[in-house]
C-alpha cells in the first residue's frame, strides 16, 4: 500500500479496497494511517464468508480464502467498473499511470504472462497459443465481468474440476477468460522466476511456445514497475537468508 501510494502521487485521488479475512483493529489503523498521508480512501471488504459460495472440496485448506475471493469482485465492489488487483506480496516501484490507462476493450483482464508449464494450460482447456496470465497483478474489467456473468461461470468451472482446479483461482480465471485478455509488459509483474532464468530457459523448462524477449526481460529487471515476491530459488524478503535481488526494496 505504501509503495503504491508513494509512486503514484500524480493521481488526484486513489481508492483502495483491502480484502479482509480478519485483519486486527490495530493493523486496520496502521493501514488507515498510511492512506491518510496521501489522497487515498481506504475501505475494508470482508471476504471471510466468501468460501461458502464455492465448491472447493478441501482446496480452501491449501490456499488463502482471499485468493478465491477475487472471483467475486463484481458483487463485492458493485460500483466499481475497472480495478487494479494487487497481491499482498507485491511492491510497487514506479508510476502505474500507463498501466491504469491501458484500454481493455472487450477483454476481461490484463496481466503479465506467467511461467506455468503448458501442461496445466492444457488441463484447463486454454490453447497453447494464448498466454497464461499470472493473477497476482490484474487489470480487471469488472463491468464486463458483470455483463457476462463471470461469477457464475467461475463457480461452474470450479465444480467441473470438483474443487481442484490447477493453480486454484489463477487456473479458474485463465480457464474462464479464455482469449479475452490483454498481455501487459512484463515489468508490471516481476515474479521471482524472472530474476532466476533467461527468457529462452523459461520457454524451455516450462514448455512455453513464446515468452517475452530477453531484451524485454533485461529492461524490466533494470526498471520494474511491480515486483512480485513469489516463491522461488531466492526465498522471500520476510524469510531468513533471502537472496532475492530486490529484497532491499521490500525491506
């Protein structure tokens, strides 16, 4: 939250919604204090009961409920038409004005191509030529989600897999959104793997037909817009012995 607001003071105002699975009052106040330093209106959206609307069959015990809650954003935020979703393990490192102004048209989402084995893409029925998107940073066309009843379609998709969709909410979003996605520059979601491997190595080990170029990857490493501290070879900055090259930015 702090990194988002510090790097985006050009916005006249910012509205932030925290998906709340039981945040303590002390931490709520801390977050409100951060928002209060900037032109930010911060709201807490309770998602503690959202899991009851899905057939998860045990999946809720292996991933945070809040991860599934993003599938219900149209009804959780009924007055919002466009939304930038950020996982809590991200740090914003630059202005997001260009990202926010990206036209989505009829696309459901905008996101960065993920490093996911093509096998999992095949399982969810996504053709290999369509880039699989990482759901940790998403520009979301909530208006179109409502018009096309994506909440119901997400539920149907999860039930089709008996609550065990590969990669949980991310697989669900990719499977349901199909080709209606805008692929964003890689600098908007620099996951840990992108600091470990070359572009060609990523294509080889994940069986991806075409990934970002090495030039795009190098430029994004030099000037990331959003760093996403996913699990990987480095560890995470809040863990002991982390060697992530961007750990100091987080700390």
